[in-house]
C-alpha cells in the first residue's frame, strides 16, 4: 500500500495538503466573486482558477511560478480563441482539432508539461459549448484570466509560506519508499519467495524510488539557505548514503538459502531488515510531523542471534564440515547490516541537529543533480516528423477528438459533446499501458461516482449536505489525482454531477447521459489507442544504449573514487544518480511493454536480465566501497589500487564492446576467459603481497563485478537479435 493511503500518514502527506490548498483556493475565489457578481460570472472566474490549479504541484518556487504563469497565458488565449470561433461551427471544429494537436505536442517538454496539456484541453472543452459575441468573448476571457491570476497569486503565497513544509513532505515520501524497498529486500531471506521474482519486484520498485529521490533533490538541493533547510539537506544526504549501503547488501542469496535454510538465522536476517524498514519509516513519519526523530527500535536480539549462528558455523568448520562459504557470506551480511543500522542512527541524528549552514559540498554546482526546465519552441519543431512518438500521439488525439465530436452530433438526446471530448483527452495518453490503466480507472470511477450521486440526490437532497459533499469531493479530486486516479475519478464525477443538479435540478436523465457520454468517449479512446501507436519495444535500443553509456561513465567515476583519485565523491554521486535514472527509465519501459498486446512484446526476459546485471554492477561497487571503508587503517593502498586498476580495464573493455554492436559478437566463453585471465593476474599479484584480511572480500567482489559485466554484453546481444 502507498504510504499516503494509510490513515496514519495520509493527513501529513503533501497529497492531502494539495487537496486542501486546491479546494480552499477554488472555494475562496468563487465566494469572493459572488460578493460582487452573479453565479454565471463566479463560475467563469472559478474555471479560470481551476485551470491554473491543475499546475499547482510541489515544485521549486521559481519553477512553480513559470509553470503556473504559462498555464494562465495559454489557457486564457485558448479561451478567447474558442469563444471567438464558437459562432462558426466549421471553424470551431477545425480550431478544436488544431488546439488538441498543439496541446499534445507540449508533451515533448517532459512529464511536468502533462498538467499543462490537460489544463489546455480542459478549458478547450469547457469553452466549446458557449456561443458569444466578440464583446462577450473578451469579457468572458477577462473574467477567466482574473480567476487564473487570483489562484496564481494565492498558490504562490501559500507555497512561499509552506516552502520548508513541502520540502519535509517530499523528503518523507522518499524515505517511505526507501523503507518499502527494504521490505522487498527482506523477503530475499524468506525461502517462500522465488529469488528471480523477488529481484524483478525489487528492480520495479527501484524505478519508483528513483523518481521520489529526484523530486526530493529538486526541492531540497535547489535552494538551501537557512538552518531549517540545513536539516532537510543533511537528512537527504544521509538517505542517499543509506541507499548505497542497502545496495551493497546484495549477496549470494541462493548460497545462503542452500546452507542456512534450516536454521533460524534466515528469519533473523529477515527480521533485521523488517526492523530497519520500520526504523526508516519512523524517521519519515517524524519528518512529516516537523519533529526530531529518535531511535526506538532495538536490533540487539537479532544481532546476538547472528553472532551465535556464526559461532556455531565456525564450530562445525572446526569439526571438518565444509561451510566456509556460508560463514564468509553471513559474516559479510552481518558487517553490512551493522553499517546500515549505524547509518540509520545517523539519519535520526540528522533530524535532531541545528546546523548553522547547510552541510553539503561547498561551492558545488548542483545542476547535474537537478531536473532542468527548458521550454524551447525548437524542441517542438524537431518532433514534427512521423517517426516521433510525440507527433504520432498528437495526431492520434486530434483524430480521436474529431471522431468524438462527430459521434456527439449524432446522439438522439441533447448531448454535451464536451463530456465526450473530455473523456477522450483524459484517457488517451502517450503510451498504450497508460491509456489502458486510465481507461479502466475512468470508467469504474465514473460508474461509482454516478451511483453515489444518485443515492445522495434520492436520500440526502438537502442544500447543506450537498454543499458539504461538494467541498469534500473538491478536496479529494486533487488529493488522489496523482496518488490513485480511480478515487479522483469518483470524486470529480460526484462534484460535477452535484453542481449540475444544483444548476438544473429538474434534469432526471443527467446521470444516465453522463454514463453514456463516458462510455462513448472511452470507446473512441480505446479504438484510437491502436492508431499510430508507439509501442515500447521501439524505444528499447535507445534506452539500452543509454544505460550502457552511463554505466561506462559510472565505472570510471567509481574506480577513481575507490582508488582515491578525487578529493570527494561528488563526481561519483552524479554518475550514480544518472545510472539509476537510466535504469529506472528502461525498467519503466519494460513494465509498460508488459501491459501491451503480447504480439508487441520483445526480448522481455533478456531486457529484465540486462537491467538486473547493470543493477548488480552498482551493488558490487557499493560493496567494494563499504569493504574499503571498513578496512581503512590496515589497507595496503598500492596493492589494492593495482588490483582495482586491472579490474577497471577489463570492465571498461567489456562495456565498450557492448556499446558497439559490431564488436559485440564475441562469444560469452571468450569474454569469460578474458575475465578469468584478469582475475588470475590479480591473484598472482596478491600472492606476492603481505597478508591482509580484506583480500578475499575484495577479490570476490571484483570477480563478481567482472562476471556480471560479461553477462551484460551477452544480454545486449540477445536483445539486439530479438529486436532485429
């Protein structure tokens, strides 16, 4: 379950705050307008505020102002244009199609432009039903703009006052997702769960976690100038360090299960991970409540149990039983878990301290860590071609709206064609899987909303009750629109139907008509989801190449850090973030492809394994870093660096081959032979060195690193064959 769907955390989440802010702004603007004008004017002003409110999301203040200002200008222009064209039916139809196409092309600017696209299409559909003179069109647009500007001023004021609170809420969301990530890792120790399926689940969640961490970066690292901000910065940095330690805990779970399945230590390891997840959740919960966090969980019973099991294994080894591998793996897990527990303690401490300045890299450029806001018209022009997925999506929506308008004109009852068009624009999304999910949520939500509205009108038809339900549904709509769209669809159906009931209480066919319009819009959207469709497999070669390219840079930065070539880990953090983002993008594409028709799915197993192997490389590097940190005092620097240099050259050679399809034809045996030769040279170098307790751990991780790098190129070859 999503953390914000839990009553314990729901009322502290930024989703609930968004709903309150949204409802207070809309209701406030409407009530103030009613003091000076009639209901028709108030509704026009309210719709202007509503379109701007669709852009009201957690975002840096400067970005929020730019995004909401763009919504005000664009939606006002669309309102005026549609109002002027409304008296001429043929011109209105042409304008609707052209605006639909242009609005969908804005998707080229990324996910943050999606609400702007929706706001544009929403006001287009709301304006198409009214026929006005030129003078009335300008007055109507002026009132719309007044409402939009009023909400813009209100939202910016509230966001400025709550700017630190919003940072806390977004940071807490990232912490909750990290706890959920550990819960998945805990089940690796439970023999009831299949390892492959569990690893696939982990990779899928990593995509969501990367998204939440990026949202946290964008808000926290972009502006951190006071002591309050210093606390959230420190908690954020500790969270990322903790995430790397959690990555390093990946081990040979099959070996652990084979040797220790019948012992209670597997359950102990599971319980430790579960406790760690609850401990992180307690930090997140305290962050949402603006409180310092203090440890309340004891790990000592589980740690003592692990120590007892290690002693028992050591005793069996002394009796001649071959359990050295199990001992080494369990001992390594014990060390990593202790490091994680220590880091969670630092996470608690970070929320308690008062910092004079932000404890972060001095004078560092945060740009590479942050999402960039670029709205250049040439980006749209560059996508005006048939092989562009965004161009095809825009054509698809324009054609679907044309058909929706044509069908609405043929209906026997007094149809509101805007409802059909609105259903189409809400359901049709750039990808087939998103369209499929949105269609299901829209239909089910509308049906439930219509049933609830019918019951309210029949049994609770009192003005005070209806107004109260209207306020609740107005709060619920934005609260759930990004959290659980089905709930938002229920709320918006109740809200609009009750508003229509208040305006025209004698229309007994209102609910039936809305259901019919929704089904028609959904049917049209479903048909056109197959027209000029962009299937996910078409983007896979680019995404795979991007992962390899970023991984190559990550390996260079990683080995530079491990060999102590830089003064800090800034470059390493940048490349780690880029690699996780690229893996998340590929993983998301794979998940979306699995929702597409079976005939459109390609190389599913190999792509999944490709993602896993790249993820394992990150885990091995994190483990190497943890090992070297743990043995800092007795570390033979020169010898270790020589071994790391040998491994680096071999891994870079393999990844470079994977990037070039012409040189990627080498067999797995040949590549494995090269890796084995590299490992043998490292062994020979080690034999001449003074004894060091960390050699077996470092050498084992390097061998795994080299072997998994070879598997990456093998899966890349398989993907290319399947996509050819």
